[in-house]
C-alpha cells in the first residue's frame, strides 16, 4: 500500500453579512436610479405631447412667428398653387372638351390645351399666392390654419376626428383658409374662372415627428401622466440615493448619467433636424426644419435644463468629497460663513441648529422638485433654484455656527 498525502479541503470563507447587505443596497440603488432616468426621458416625451401638442396656445405660439419666414411663405404659396391648379384645370378641360366635341383632332387639342392650361393657371395662381403670403393679412391666415390644424391634430391623436392630419408621422395643416384668400384675390383681379375653385381638402405637410403615429395609441395616457412623471422620477432618484451605501458617489454617478441621457436626447433631436428634409418629399427642407425646430423648441429647452440639473447634482456631490479643489472650496465657504455668523443673533437660531440635517434635506428636495415640476422648465429656472438653495444653505450654516457660539459654557 502506498501512502498518499491527503490535502485538506479548503473551507468556504463566509461573506460577512454587512458586505451582502451593501451589495443588495447597491443593486437596489442602481435599479432605482435607472428607473428614474427612464422616467425623466419618458416625462420629456409626455410633456411634449401635453404642453406643446395638446395645448393650443403653446402650439400656435410656437409656430405663429413662422408666418414671416420666407421659406414657409414660399412653401405655402407653392402648395396652394398646386392644390388650386389640380382642382380647376380638370373643370376647364371638361368644359373645353364639351365644346370641341369628339374625334381624334379634338382629343389632341384637348391634351395640348390641358398642358398649357396647367402651366398658365399654375403661374397665375402662384403669383396671387405669393401676393397673399407677402401681405400683412397672411399672419391672420396662418394663425387660422394653425388653430384649425391644431384642433384636427388633437382630434386625430385622441381618435375623436376622422380627418387625417397625421400620416406616416407627418403633421399636416389644412390649406383651406389660404385657398379662400387666393380665390378672393383672383376674383378681385378679374379672373372669372376663380369661381371654379372648390373648397378643396388640401394639406401642407409641416413637420415629421418620428414615432408620432405610435404616440397616438398612448396619447391620453401621456396627457394624464405628464404632470406626475417628473415627480415620480425625482422620488425614484431620491430613493436610489437614500439606499446607496456610498451616497456621494451615487449622486455623482447618477447626476452625470442624467446629463448623458439628456445629451443623447439632444443628439436625437439634432439627427431629426438633419434628416427632416429627406423624410418629407416635395417639401422645402428649410421650411420643414424651421417648423421642426419651432415645434421642439420647448422640448429642447427642457432637455437642456434637465441636463444642467444632473451636472449640478454631480458637481455638488463632488465638492463634498476629497481633493484639493473641493477642500479649498469648502474652506472658502466656511470662511464666509464665519464672517456672517458673527453678525447673527445666535440665541434665537437654536431651532435651526438643532434641526439642521432635516432642513438641509428639505432645502435640497424643494430645489430639485422646483426644477422638475415647473412648466416649462428652463435653464433660468434651474439657475434661480440653485441660487435660492445656495443662499438659504449659506444662511442655515451661518445660523448653526452663530447658535453654537452663543451656547453657555460650563465650568468645573
């Protein structure tokens, strides 16, 4: 028998309970923060539908200035001329055909006449349409088109209207008011065939919004959830920071993540701006981009503001950590606090000193809630909230120092 050395079986080293708890808290924190980022982005889309698309004043106010845009004026004139020509020429050709009668020669004459009539009518109508869009009255006509278009757009998205103003993610405006104005100008200029212009259902495609058709299915839900999604996102963000084992690092990472999310959203908006001219066939790229930018101007402002919120949260958490710059900044802050504290009546500020932790949390929460609940959220709103938070936080710190200095000292 050969003697074999038996090696001892290594025992598994148990993981301390505090490490297991820390890992679970980290996973929960990451999950809550990721959910908050998704809610923030979803809130931006829902806010666009509720505050930009559904609200008539915002919709009309964003697009009304385009009445003075040469590109938009040219596009309206072109589409109006096309619509009137397509509606009038068949009636004129039919009338001529009834006069010429049947026969090969008559058919050839009618075809030649149709071609020349198309060019002539289109030229005359286009000239009159250019006169309408360049006149002061076009501002009112454009507003009438926007109001009618908004009503039909909301009806299409909510399913209460059968008018197709949303087709393949394209938003269209009805040209009825413009056609009526062109008919009046033609009649005033002595063109008797202007009476043949019917009240045609012609449309002007103004913007392409990717996914707009799919949004119609969740339109009502978006309108209902839009005011609550930012609040839910802020609560989930706060909960994620609260359960994180390393709150300062979690605040830095989540703040930067929010800024990155918003930066990616801006990239998506920019790509839509770049591709809008290719998506809309037969529409001027300049006019389409101007309408696209006007429609999404409020959304872009909100995205920038949320990105700034993320950067400020990350910067604030970073300044609370180690490093020469954070330590130097805190020393400067402390020096200013001491100077102000010398002028404060410390005895009257003991309540603030004894509840300073809760007050600091409340100030931060109010500042963040102000940034996510104010509509429309702008960079200025964020900066004002930051300035107010810094001022109140500074006074709170000064009050705490002053209160401590006024505490009576005991002697043996």
